[in-house]
């Protein structure tokens, strides 16, 4: 009888532990998202300052003054995500360099591509 009770109790405790681990994983994902957002904003502000642009004068930077939006839904990263990201940044950078970026209408990713990356860095990271 005691063994039966302990088995049932252990199964219930395992279920509780899996729920708690799920909460912990969700909390860790939210924390990682918050840290990556802070890093992105810091890099973007640094890139703008390095080019003599006051980040407070760029309208796209105002969105980072607002509270952080709700976390995105969980999705799996594709195996080539890093290479695809750098290819898209390189393409966006080329497009933005063909015509000057209007700071009043630029998106954060356009600012990031132009002011935080250069062609040598992209070539070094992508191996091309």
C-alpha cells in the first residue's frame, strides 16, 4: 500500500516539476529577449553616435523609450538563421547606401544596417 502511494505521489511530483520547469524556461526566454533588446538598442545608439548623429533626434529610436512589447511567440530558429540574417543586413545596407537614409522615416533595422555594420565586417562574418 505504501509503495502504491509513493508511486502515485512521485508521478504527481513529476508533473508538478515539469510545470515548474516550463515556467522557468519561459522566464529565461523572456529574460534573454530583454537582454537582446537592450544590447540591440545599445549597439544602435553607439553606431549613431559614432557617425555624429544624436539618437534623441531620430524618430525611430523613440519606440525604444516605450515599455517593451509582449514577448513574441516561441518559434524554432532555422538552421541557417545567422547566414540569412547577415545576407539580409548586407542587402539592406546596399539598398540604403544607394540612396541616403532619411532619419525621420528610417526603421531601426535600416539604421542598424547603415550605422552598425560595414562591408568588411559583413564579408568577414559571412566568409565572403
